[in-house]
């Protein structure tokens, strides 16, 4: 008789999104001999390494997206200021003239 498959999973949760990482682990054979346990732990170690790579890749992409959004917001604010300056050229700005 073999035990059921196990799943290795991790969940990334932020205020705006959730991402699930999951991978199947091989069943731990019964009877649980030292060799069977060793093989299972080896497979587990390999899957943890793969998942760590997946999580790191995801977080790197997420950081780049967040950085681009922040830069876009900063550029948008600067552009609005420049547009207002062009509209007000030669005129007094009541917001800045105190």
C-alpha cells in the first residue's frame, strides 16, 4: 500500500493579488525503509529548490512591475506639472504666488 501524493505549496498574497505556487511530491512508499525515505527527501529537496527559483523569479518580475508603475506615476505627475507650466507661461500662478 502506498501513501497518497503530497503537495508542496506556497502562497504569495499582497493587497492587490494572490499567487499560488504548487508542485506534487512523490508518494512515500510503505514500508518506509531508510532508502525510500532518503529518495523521498531527495525529491522534496529538489522540489523545494525549484519552487524557490519560481518564487524568486515571480518576485523579481513583481518588483520590476511595481518599479515601472511607480516611475510611470512619477513621470505622469511631472508631465502634468510641465503641461500646467506651459499653459501658464507668462501668467501668474495663484497656487505658487502666495
